[in-house]
DNA sequence: TGCAAGAATGAATGCGCATTCATATGCGAG
DNA sequence: CTCGCATATGAATGCGCATTCATTCTTGCA
C-alpha cells in the first residue's frame, strides 16, 4: 500500500466501503439486516455464532455504520453542538476540551463552530447546528439574539449557556458572575492602597461587564481616577505591550493598578513595564484574568482572578448529560464562582 | 420570555420545532414537499409568490431543515471531519481555525475531535467520524495505523494529512519537512559558533524527528556534545522552566544553544534563565519552534522556526475543496516549508 | 391559430437504519 | 405430552428529505 498518488482514495472507494450497508453484511453472514443492527447495538440479543459471522463480514468489508440513517430514524444523533467565540483562545479551548472529553466518554461527538462576537453570526451557526439535530447544544455566554432564543427553545433539546450566569437562562447555565469578579478586583485594588487604576480589555461583552463593575466600585471606594484602553483586537502579548505604551503615552499612567481582561494582556503589560524599567508591583501593579498556566510561571508571577475552565466544561457536560438521559437536572443555574489568586505582580 | 426555569426548552419543544417537516411547511403554504425543498435549495425554480408563502410558513413555525435526512439521500453531508492531537495547543487551533473558516465560507461544517497521540485513539476517532459520512477528512501527521489507512481509503472521500509531508500520503498532504527543519536549526547553531547544544521537547512524533535531525547534523558539523530533555508532558511555560532547571541540574548545561520543540517551552527556558541571571544569548542561546504571536514580543524576542499555520489550514481546505467539487487536485503533496526567524534569543 | 418549448409544480421512490410486531425453535414444568 | 416462556431471528415500516419522471400551464413564434 505504498506510494499512493493522486485520487487513489477516491478511485478505490467509489463503490466499496462507503456503499456497504447492514443489509450487505447480513447477506455475507447469512442473516437479515435487523440482526446486524442488533449485533452492533445490543450483542446480547444475538447468538455467539451469528455474532462471529457478522464480525467477520464487517472486518472483511471494512463496514462503517451510517450514523446519519441511524440518527434519522432513532431521533438520537449522539451529536452535541458547541459554539465558542474562538478556539484559538486558550480560555475557550481548555473548556471545550474538558467538555468534549466528558461527552466523548459517554459516546457523544462534538460539532464545534466559532461564532466570533457578532450575534447574527451566532444565530446563523445555531441554525446550521440545529439542522444536524444535535441531542444538546452548548453556547458561550448569555447574550443571544431573540430569534436564536426562540429557535433553541423550539428545538426541544437541552441547552447550556457557559461562562456566565443569569436568572433567565434558555435552559441551563454554568458560569460565574462577571460583575462580582470586577468588584472583587476593585476591592483588592482598594485594599492594597491604590488610588489610580487602569483597565485594559479586548472588548468581549463579559470583559466589559467586569471592567464596568471594577470602575464603579473602585471610584466609589477610593474616589480615584480610572482610565481605560479598549484594544478592539484579540488578546495577545503584543496587544498587552501596546496597551501599556498607550496608557503611558495617552494618560501618563505610570503608577497604579492595571486590571487586564486576560492573563495574556497582563503578561504583555508586565513585559512592556520591565522593558521600560518600571518596577512591579511597587510602581505598577498588574492583575490578569483567567489564571492560565503561564500566570504562575512568568516573572513576576501574575496576580489574577482564577476560573476553573475544566470544571466549567465538565459541569456543563454533566448537566447536559443528565438532562439528555434523565430528562431533568437538579439545578438550572450553576454558579462555579472564581477566586482571586495573589502572586507577585500586584 | 423571561424567567425560564428548568426544563423549559424540553417542555416547549417536545413536539414543536423539532417535528416540523418540509411536508408540514408545504401544507401551510399550500404546496407539496418537493416545492419546499426546491424553495430552499434552488429558489429560482419556484415562483416568487410561492416562495413568499413558503418563507412565511418557515418563519411562523421556526422550521429548521433536517440535514440528516438530506445528507442520507443526497450522499452529501457537507461535513468535514477533522482530527487534531489537541485543541488547546495554539499550534493546532490556529490551523484548525483557518481551515474551518475556509470550509464554513463554502458551506461546510467541521466535526472536530481530539485524538491525543495514541494511534488506537485516532483509529477509533476515524471510525466515529466516518460513520457520519463526512465529505472529506483532515488528519494531523502522516503516522496512522494500517487499519486507519485502509478504512480511510475505503471510505472513498478526499483525505488530507497535515503538518508533515511524505512520498506516500493516503491521498493529499500539506506540510513541511521536519527533518529539514531540524537540519536548519542545527546549521544555525553551528554557524553561530556553538559547540554545545541541548534539546528540549514535549515528545510528539514530529518534534522527535526535528530533534533527531538536529542532533545528527550538529554532531556531524561541530563534533560537539548534545544533551536532551524529554518532558513527556504537554508543552507549557512551566515545563520550559523545569527543563532548564533539569539541564543545569542533571548536565551542568549553562552555556550553549537550546533548541526547544515549541516557542512556549523556549519562553519558559528564557524565563528560567533570566531568573537565574544567565545572559541570553551570550551564555545561553534559545531557539523555539512555531513563531507564535508572543515569540516576537517577549524579552528577549525568540529566535525560532516560523511555520505559517494559517496557510497550512487554508491550503488544506483549498486542496480538499477542489477534490470534493472538482474531483481532482493538481498536486497531492504540498510542501509549505518553514523559515528561520532570527531575533534576540539566539 | 397552433404547437413546441419553457416554467412551475407534484407523485413516487428510496437513502440506511432502528423499531415494532410476528414467527420459529428449544426446554422445563405441570 | 402439551403448554408457556425465553431465545433467536426476520418482515415490514417509516424517519425527512433529494431526486427523477410526469403533468399542467404559459408563452413565443411560425
């Protein structure tokens, strides 16, 4: 089977593997289609001898059952739709990984799409996903278009919204309060004696709520000044460096606490500060968000708000599974909280 | 639609949205099922008045076509299977992002699975994917179990293998030579006057080939010593720091060039070196691999082998699409190469 | 005015499987 | 023996749609 050139797969397969059906396996094994179906879904109902002949036929032909047909008639696709803003952000991919692992262990596959941040794109993606008749859907965040809500409700499947909580989820939600996270950061800033603060964020909706909560609480407690840089770009180390340059250039911000919407931005801010010879945390205190792996290992280690992304994905999967299989979950709103991890950067 | 408690979606949908069919839409619009099908797939074949009534009915009922049934009969699922070792690694997720974007633009959805590094897991994932009858498959790497190869060939669909090249791909491959990459790094190390080198890697199969090529070429050109740390863990900043600690502790390696299997590890090595007061690149030169976003922005900026991950995903998508739609691609083996980017760390 | 050639629609069919209902066989209890 | 029940199997059916073939209704043009 060496040296396979162009078109080999196409040529070889045209009417072999893809065309084998349970009926064909049955013919080979001297049984009917039903028996083949049973051999695969519940072998205990088939005699050992028949089972053996069926498996031989399967082996021989390379038969792969057609899950489309199976799902069509059984109304169970064993497919879970998942929508995230971006898979390149470790924040979401780590969560999806945990979610997917759990689901796969229970025999489900994940249909994953990126939606970006525009609600219309999400709506379109939801339609496409529902057309595959998933057994459940996972969405990121609690902000969706009215039509998206309506269609999801009409689909009659369990839906989990992740990364945030609300009193009125579509069905289930698993996350934490971003308002509370902003308040916690502001309290930390005030408690550690800062009277100037800067907010650096990459503009997603949840980050905005954290920063708004931070700004209000910080002003209220300290009466101090809060400045803000909205990057309108995906978070990255380079953007973090840029943010500090802009803070210094545009606001003369060289002393105080900087609350970043992600650890990556915080890392960039720290890097830029060190390059400029600013002392951390004495002059500039830096807080990140997310507690990603590197947060504990950069120098100085990042003070950050820690969110358990694995737990997020895991709990979401569990909640959906119990809905799918049991029909009801015990709780609809699961607040996983967050914690403030103090290290060296603030 | 506020305050939706448990089970709302399930209750609401049980026999609404999910149960609507083209036949039902047809009844509402006063036409047959075929006409509804045509209205959606080729509106030019339906009169404007009928079209309007159909769309009203769709709007009213929240109808979402059942792609399972459509795929079953048309033998086109508009689904692309994609297998990557891990989605949390930016290396793969950035590639999948580009791949998926391209595919989505052409009306395909991505069924994504993580396979880890074990061939049996990949084989199982391939079977599961093929059961959904994808129109094409994307795999990572060129090492697959014999059975996986056989089943993929039998499936009769285009298959692209990514991140590597070989003379005998299953169908198509898009990547670059890891051996050549290792040689380029070794030549750089030799050219810049190093006579000691260390290799730090996280153990994936392609990284091993790079390091083996490096070691052989480096010894051959310099006669120098090459030591090695195999982390057997996912690459991370913390693992990079650990690697340097071990290099120093186990081998007394405090001078020379360190070639890491990823930028993340290189960043960790650099961080640890700085913490220990080792000068970079004078004492310790550090090379990464991948040229990820942060590589240019850390201090000192990383010298690394740059691979265009977006191009990888994009070209793979293009190659598959032309196979799916045109039947033949012009080339089966696409070498995208790599480039050595010299910055400050080496 | 008549007829061929679209334009718009529908009836029938089957994709490959899970599910339901029916049938055949074996076997122990009465 | 005969009845009853478990075990092993098959025939029939239909999921929701795309596709094919046939039918009706318009048109344009000779």
